[in-house]
């Protein structure tokens, strides 16, 4: 049995998080500057010390200090002394840095097929009609054996389906040029935010995030500061994709003695902003069921109202820092946060929530039977690792010495939908029959006839310009694509694709 994690102290009483209850999820909430990040760091390093791998997004750049021993900050030392921690020494955690842009950590990538149409549609902010078109494009790619790995594959596939919309109309439904154009424009906007660096190969192997070093769980830190500034939608969608992939990949293990992985979702409000009901339903299902696979999910947010009630109800372990009631909405948040705790008759939780100082919180953990304990006002135990950022030189040294160094750094562009569609069109064009003049025709007539025939053939391969300036395939190219489609439909193999789509019926 793993040793309990001392989260905070209320006077002489210790408030502990039981490792066997850590997969029942949790919430860390509070206004800016009240100590949420330090609480997160304390939890993460304690999980690591017990051999539990951790994932955390560093949205402010100050969690990198977990890679260095602490104990030299006068305020931290004073807090440890105040709480009566006699064996307080600085300890570093084994850390692996990750970065979607590949600048402050190992690159993180996923393929378009793995992301799937549901999450990609949310990422592109598509309406229902456009989402339907995107689903058709994925379906045709599956049945044609065309891999969608990066954004150029998706672009090529969208163009292919749009050019041959009449061929697919009966089987899949109408694909309008306007919908395809809207998706293409949104893809372009996504690329300008740097999302093109996220889609591709080598794709992230989630097993690399479930590792230990010398008996301590590896803390995987996603450098998300730049990502949050440039593409907050990519940040939220990526973490949701990762959570759903963990759900699909990991086996059922029930309630283990300690979690297999603990996942901290900082800035949780981004996940639930303008969320579609179908996506929210799947998030609720994943959060509810993933605990049986040994994964603990902890949402970190400024306001508990940022998390929908259906998801908040799954958060058994609560740390609530101070809230400020300056507006009517703030007052509702204070009331709502106070009501979520198992009440303590000795505390006026509504009043206390507005009085808490930095590093103080209302804390309630699950007991051995899974019942929330009575809420207590307590002071959070300080972390033993360094609080704050590290130097660029320290970061690069850790990245270079990682066992994963060089594995994800070089992108791979193997044959996929873009290359195959290009090859099909080229082969069909090159294989067109040549015209041969008749032997009995005079030389001058032969030459004239030859030029006429070649001109007719050339016109067959010449793209046409539509009334609005759109470029359309020639007759020969359309016939070639139709033949390629007929041959490809015989293959009919499905491309394995993860994400929440797997929740509707599993991978094929």
C-alpha cells in the first residue's frame, strides 16, 4: 500500500490524499494568485515520489522548476517550519519536456486520422453541415485506403471529394463546394496558428508518458505558454485527444493501489467553452470511466463554475483556494463552491472562501470508503522541488539528456493521401493512348490530321475554368480518378483512428 500524500495541515491535523482514491479525480480551483500552481506542484511531485507518472501542462512557464531541487526559497522554508515538517529537504523530479512547436521540449504530434472528425470539427469551429462533409471525407479516405497523416493530406482529400462530388452524392450525400471551401479556409487559419507542426509523424506514443526512473514516476511537462497564446483551441483539443486515447488504449484494472497515471488539465475553462452537447457527453463518459483504467484526472481552474456540473460531480478530491466576490457572478461562484463540500458545522464556508490567504484552501479528500471528508480550512504543504522557472540552458540540458532525445525531433513524411492522389492522377495522365495517323493519307494531310487529333486529345487533359474562376478537372482526369476510385473501393480497408469516435463503437 502506497503511503498517503499529505496535502495540507489544519492546525496539527494532516489532511491526506489516499493513493488508492487518487483515480477518483479532483479539482483545484481559486482566483489568480491564490496558490493553485503550488498546490498542483505539491500533488505532482508527491505522485512522482510514489512511482506514479504525471502529465501536466505548464501554461505560465513556472512548473519547469520541478526538474530542480528546491528548499532554498525563504518563504517555502518558513512555511515548512510553520507546518512542523522536520525532514524538509529539496528534491528534484525526473522530468521530460514536451512542446507542440518543438522549441522547449520534444515535439508532440498526432495524425489527422488519430484526431478524427469529431475533435477536428471542434478544432476548426465547423457548423453541423460542415462537420457532416468532414465525416464524409474521412469515410471515403478510409474506404479508399488513403492515410490522413498531416494537413496537406486532408487538403488533398477535401479537394478530391469536392472535384468528384457527383460520384459520391448517391452513396454519402451532397458535398457542396461552399462547405469544402469553408473547411479549407479554417484549415488555413489553423495553419497560421502553428497547428501544422502538431499534425504529422512520428506521432506521440502515449507509452512514453507512462514511465518511471529509479522508482519515481516521470513528470511529463508540456510547455504550453506559447501554445496558449497562439492557439488555445489546439491546446484544449490536444489534451482532450490525449485523454480519449488513454481511455481507448489502457486496459481495465479496477481500483489499483495507486494510479497508473495522473493527468492535470490546467486552464480547464478552455475545454468547456462553446462546447457541443455531443462532445460534452463524451467528456463526461471518459472522465467517469477512465478511473477504472487507473487514470486520475485533475482539473485546474479559476472558477468551479467553469466545469459543467455533470463533470464536476466526478471530482471527489477538492482543493478550493480563495474566491473573490466582486460581481453577481462571483457571488454565485462562491455559493456554488461552498455547497459542493461536505459541510463542517464549525466553518462558514461562504465567508471563509473570501477570507483565505495565499497558500490556504478549503480541502476535502475522499476517505477509504470513497466518502468525501468534512471540509477543513488548511494550509497547503510546500513542494520540495524548485518553485518557478528554470534557465534555457538547464532546459536544453534536460532535453538533450533525455532517453527520448532524437526520437521525435525529425519529422517523417511517408506516402499518404496527398502522395497517392498525386500519383494516381500522374499515372492515368501518362498512360493515355497516343494518336496514330492513317498510312494511306498523304504526308501533308497526315500532318494536319495529326495536329487536329493531338489538339483534341490535349483539350481533354486541359483543366476548365468555371464562371466564378474555379479550376475544374479535365475530362481525362475525372475519368482517371473515377477508375482509381472504383479500384480503391474494392480494397475497402479501414484506417485505425482513435479519439472520441472510438467511443461510438470502438476501433476497426
